[in-house]
C-alpha cells in the first residue's frame, strides 16, 4: 500500500504548494509598488490614482478619500482586469520629498541598486542559473513522474501521470523565466527607455532596477505628468516608473 499512498501524498502536497504559490504570485516589478500611492496613465490618456495593490491577475487602486459620485455612490476602490491592464501606458510612484525619512530610505535603496552587495549579486546569480536550467528541471520531473508510474501502483490511477505533469509545469511557471542577457547587463545602470507616443519617440532616463516578462522598473526618472487637475499643489518632478514592455524598451546605457 505504501507504494501507492506515498506517491499520491507527494502529488497532493505538490498540488497544495502549487495552489498557494500561484495564489500569492505577483509580477516582480509590480510588487515593488505594492501598498504605496501611485498614478496610472492609461493608453486612452485617462489618469487613475490610489494606493496600489497587485494580485496575480488583477490590479487594485484603493482611494484614500472616497467621495460620492453623481449617483450618490461612495466608491472606495478601482479594479483593473486583464484587458484593462494591457491598456496601461505607465505606472508612476513619486520620489519622496527631500529631507524626509522616506527620501533617506529611497536614497539607500537606489544606492544599493547601483552598487549591489556581494550577497545581492549571488542571489541574482542563483536566480539566473535556475532560469537557465528550467528546461533540464522540467525534463527531470517528466522522467521522475514516468518512473513513478512504472514502479508504483500510482500508474493504475486514471490521469495521475497527466495531473502530476501539470503540477510540475505549474511549479516551474511560478518562477518567472524572463531572462535577458542585455537587461541583466544593464541592471543597476542608468538607461534610456524609449516609448512611442503619437508616432513620436519619447525618451525617459533613469536607473534600471528590475525587469520581468511584462514590465520594466526604472527609478529616479525626471518626468512632469500633465494630470489636468485644478489644484495649486506642486507635483513632484521625479518618479519611479513601471513601463509595460509591450510599449517601451531599453535603448541605451548612459555614461555618468
């Protein structure tokens, strides 16, 4: 009985871990803005703002001061779903004001990005090695599952091998595989990002902190957004910005 229940228990454990990891998985660029106030510029030109919450398949903005609309409804949040997320042009987080504890913390973060410690470099190296060996790991899982099917009674369970294969693939997919040598080379360096706006190329300059399959995270970008707001409040002149890679690309490395 052990040769049946032990593989089944392993599959159940793997399925449980997969469900937990998949539920908590977030894009590694988006998670840096999580729970912080942001501005989002949509492809239509519409601006959205609020405290940012990233989920595996949706984004949420939580309003700090909800107000009633023309219908008397007090809306406390705004949720963006898949097709709407694809319509994001950029996500901005203002650089904290100088002289504040938040700005000092932000300066320490950017300094660590530009001059990573040996431990930070080692973690990144381990991450890249795993991404490089993803195919080998996938093939090993397939061989292992096939061996279990032949040598244990689990092979008598209809669809067990298919389910086990799906679990293995899902576990691998929870780790992003968007490794690009050129972007790895430019991490922690000042770069120029190009975007196309109204058939004109617009450039943004900042520090490349991170990238994923969908986004680029650039720190300390000089930018003055036109929010069309009737307010006397002075807007920041520098932002940390997330660019969708479908609309922006890293074009140059900048010499300081």
